[in-house]
C-alpha cells in the first residue's frame, strides 16, 4: 500500500540565472544592479566566467567598465585576493588590462593618439594597485604584462604616431602662415609712415597702438606654437610618450595657436578701425564677421570638450582622480570655499539642496540645537557624540544611517535628559579609527537626517 517517493532534488537553477545576470551586468557596466546583488550576497564576488576563468573585476577590466572596476577600492582584504587571481591562461589582472580594448569602447575616443592615451591610462591605473611581483609575472605565453601591452598595441601606436605627425604638420603650417602675415603687417602699418621723420603717422591713435600690441602677440604666439609642433614631430613616439608628454604638447600647441588666431583677428579689427578714421561706422558692420570663426569653433568642438573634463592629479601621476579619499577631500574643499566666500548658502548646504536633495518642507517643532562631534578614541575606533531633540526611533535610524556608509558601531551610550537625547557611539571603519574625510561625511549624513521632521515609520 505504500509506494516509495523519488528523492527530491533541490532546485539550484536560480544560481545559474543569477550568475549569468551578474556577468552580463559587468559586461554592460550596470553598476547599480551589480551593487544591489553583491549587497545581498557578498559571496557572489568570487564567481568567475566558466570559459575564461576570470573573476568579476578581471572581466570589468577586459570590457573596460570603469564604473564596475572602481568598486574594488571599497573592498577590504578581499581586494588583494581579487587582484592576485589568474585566469585559465595564467593572466593576472594586469595582463588583461594590457590587451587591446573592445572596438566599441575605442570608438568612443576620437583620434588614434587619444585612444592610445586611454589604453595607457588603464594599464597604469591597474598597475598602481599591484605589487612588483604581479607586474613582472609571466603568463602561459611566457610574457609579462608590459610585453603583452606592447605587442597588442603596436598597431595602435603606429596609427597614433601617424595621427600626431599629420596633425602637428598641418598645425605648424597654419602657425607659420600666421607668423608670416603678422610679421609683414608690422612693416605695412595702417596710415603709413611720416617720410620726413620715419615714424608712423597714426602713432598717437589708440586703435593703432592696440594693433601693434595684438599683432606682436599673434606673431610670438604663432612662433611658439611652431616650436611646440616641431618638438612633437621629433619625438621618438614610445608607448610612455602617449601617456602624458604627447597629449600635453598637443593641447599646449593648439591652445597657443588658438591665441595666435584670435590675436590676428583682433589686430585685423583694430587696423580696420584705424584705417577708417572718421568712417568707423563701416568698420562696425564688419567686426561681427571677425568673431564668426570663434562661434564656429565652439559649435564644432564644445560638445567634445565636455567629454574631456576630468579631475586629474598633475603633480603626482597625471591620471584621473578616482581615489575615494582624494575625491572626498576635493568635495570638502569646494564646500569650505562656498561657506567662506558665499555664507548665504550655508543653510542650503546643510540641507543638501545644492546637491539635488530636496529640503523637508516641515521643520522640527522642537527648538533644540543639534551638535555632532567626532573625537579620537584610540587607534582602532572613534567616539561620535550627538546631542539633538529626542524622538521615537532616533537611535535605530542613526545606526541605520551609519550602516549605509559602512560605519561599524561597536558600542553605544544612550542618555536622555527631558527632550534632549545625548548619545555616544564608539565607531570604526574597517577596524580602524575614522579619518578626517570620513568623519566629515558621517557628520554631514547625520546632520541631514536630524534636520528631517520625522523618522521612517517602518524602521522601528
């Protein structure tokens, strides 16, 4: 009467689905999905692609997804293991960064030289995270990361060299032409010279003096740009030159050339006013045409310049600033300067309105000042002191705010005097005391929360 039931097999098909979705998120650069999945299950950080054996951050480097790769800075000791792992070809993460980027990524950068610079930036950024042993490690092909980088980017380096030379040649020709014209203009001045004295007839005219100054500026600027472009043409075009040297020379040369062109147009305008004399109304109608090249230049290149804006540390590495501590220091410097030179915005900064956070319409109905301080409490932890108006669920919500920014609460001293809450928290970050930047972040987050009219209902 009894029949044996088949053994129930636990369905683990969801794991394959989650792994596939996580790998696709890395490939497409979907960092929001990536963060939420890892928050709920940190063990998924250790999964790898079946065919290549690469972990998530190695895949992010291969696909050049900087939004995913930057998350490695927020890891603790797991970061070391992630950076030291190898794929099935015994490539470490620097080997992977040394290979050429996917074509869809390179197509977003204009010019072979700028593409080469972007590739070098990726290689140097990953290299800065590794020890000397990983930098010199060889893969199954018996090649170091540097050798892989040079072999895979040789064609792009040659294209960048040709692009740099052709651009420098064309720009130097334009600069030499401007130098010739402005040099000749000095000796064929408007109004001519006094035959008896040999001096300019209009030397006392303000427009004439302006013409001499801007014409000389255009001449010297064009000569300087010619020398810069000549230095570009005589460069040896090594891989390292594309990192800082060549792009910096090109930008400097183009900037000075632009100044020379602008000064030449201004000198033409002043010469026109000088020549017209009493009929300057005719010159006024021609002046707008002199500014037409500026308008065309900004219309054609302004949208590109918006993509070139980065915060770079030119004193140290010359690379884009992506370190969280450095970015926080920059943010605090901006806030401090706003408070110093524009004190009228202090309330908006405290409420977060300047950064897109809408201030609460209703204020607290208890007139109690809020004081937040972070003090030293030994090398391993800090002491957070909060004095504010008491309300239901206050402690739970403050701990939740600290947890959201990865601050660990080791112990707390809770005290209430009438309507005033006087709480102390012993906090740490990754087992260490809070530094100045992180302390300021914590104070800002808590100050914004405590200015809210009420806590969340479902939090307690």
